[in-house]
């Protein structure tokens, strides 16, 4: 993109920010818009962030940008194989859009009714759609843990950050919807249908806008920069995280062709041993031990880059190889990054060596601890995150001794 065009486009976005109507801006810059691509928009947004515009501001402004760019961006088209990660995400967008539209229709069925008894069938269908929205969480996890890190490695940082902010807003609406429908029998009917109507409208509008931006700005930018081999590797990461009930079965079963794949090389150190003060382990033994631990471990080095995570049998939080080398700040929602930085800063300065939190996830009590990792001389090497499910441990009472063991 030439500098003159970039200057014009930046001026257009700033005029939108100043309150000029989208239609007026669209008409004024029509000729420039005719040749504007999705990756150009992504680059401009990154420059505006560097110039001081807050992500929250740009996130709100994205909806206004959309009104201007929608016609031009909608002209884009690309053909992808069934197995491709972007094809999977777009198919899920279609399915979730259909669910949100159906949610709006179901909500309208409640409007003329005066009691739950008159909408039994609608309530049953509503409960099914809510379950699908809850199950769709893996869609967002795949984007945040596989696609976004790949985009960041190729220098596309701000659009993923803005999309993650939108993910969190979508999650808030899904949580409200789930809580409302789960507790329908303890909510007055008129209050229920008023809340349902509001949430259904918000969710439908959010998903429509969000999916359009991803399909027409974020995904094309990724397709232009991410290599075929990286897409093949990303698909493997997608398979590990898993899919949703709305994911079409044909894209799940479609696998990348052998062409373009590479055989993973065994590290040179794998043939040797790791010498510790308290003994020796082969690389194979060390990795197996770490993966057998009933806890999730992640390690962030002294430069805040994710360097390692174990692959426990039942990980609590999703981790993929795409995050290796990624700044830890990019692995957290924007609203909590300042806390992450405060913890890391306290660890570096030696003011704190631990930080712990506990949350409830899916009815399970999850304990999250951070530890400052230092060498014998006290030099800060990084931070280790340890996550553990305490639900069953808290239920333990009395004693169970070694002699009590049975096959």
C-alpha cells in the first residue's frame, strides 16, 4: 500500500472517530475504498494503536468502519479445502449465525404468551440452542490459542487483540443467556421474556458483526501471510482442542494431504541425558514425568515469552504449540493484562515469589498459582503457572493408607 493511500485511509478513519457519518465518509472516499483490501485495513488499525488510540476505542469504532467497508469487503471470495482451519471457522460462523437467528425467532414466540405453559415447545428448543452456544466455546479457544498467535508471529497484532475483546463480550451474553434459561422456573414469565428478548437481540447483532469482521478482515489477512505448512500444523492443534456440536462432520473428518507436511525431527538432546543435582533422566523420561503430573504447568521465560507447557492428560486450560514464543501478555484478555504485568514485575524485583487465585469452572474448583523461578544465585529466570482441579481433593476425609490399596 503506497503512503498516500495509507494517509487518506487513516484520515478517513479519524473522521469517523470525530463523528462524521459513515455515509458521508463513504461517499467522500469512494474511489479509495474501491481498492481497499482487508490486510490494508488491519495494518492501518495497528498504526492507529501505535499512535495512541486505545484498543477499546478502536473496538467500538470497528462497527462504524464496518458500515463503510462492508460493501467493498463483501466482494472478497476465496476457495479453501475442507480440512483448512479457516474453512472450519467459517462453517462454524454459518452454523452459529443460523442459531442466533433462530434464537431471535424463538424469543418472538414468547412475546404474545402470558405463561410458560403456552410455550413449552419453544422453551425446549431454546434449551437446546443454549447448549449449542455453551458448547461453541471451543470455536473461540481455537482462534485465541492457534490462529491469533500465528497472526501475531506474522506481525498482525491489533486485529486479533480487538477480536479477543469481542469474544469476551460475546461470552458475557452467552453466560447471561445460559443463566436465564437454566433458572427459567424461578423467574417470573414477563421478566423472563423481557430479558430473553434483550439478550437474543444483543447476541444476534454481536455475532453478525463479529463474524463479518473475522471472515472479511481477519481471515483474509491470515491467508495472505500464514504459510501452508503452518496451516497444516494449525489443523493438528485444532484437532487437539476439539470441535463444537455445530461443527460440520465433513470438515472434522477431512485431513490435510501429505504434500507440504514435514516429519518432526527428534531434538539432538533426546539421545542424551539430563544431569540434575539429584539424579539423571533421559529426555523421554523427563517429558513423560511432566506430562504424567496431575496438574497443568506452563513456563514463561525472563522475557515474558511462553517457552514450555506440559501435556497433562486432562488439561484445564487449552495450550497449543502455536503459543510457544508468544508474549504471555497476548495470552490473556486485555482487561487482565495490567494484573499480569504487575505480577511479573513484582517477581522480577523480588517483591513477591508467588501469586494464587481460585475460580469455579463448570462446577469444578480450579486453583491457579504463579511462582517466580530463580537460579541458585537468585536470578529471575521466568514464571511458572501451575493449575490444579481441587474439587475431588476437597472431598477427602479420614485416611486411606498404603495397605488399603486394592486392584
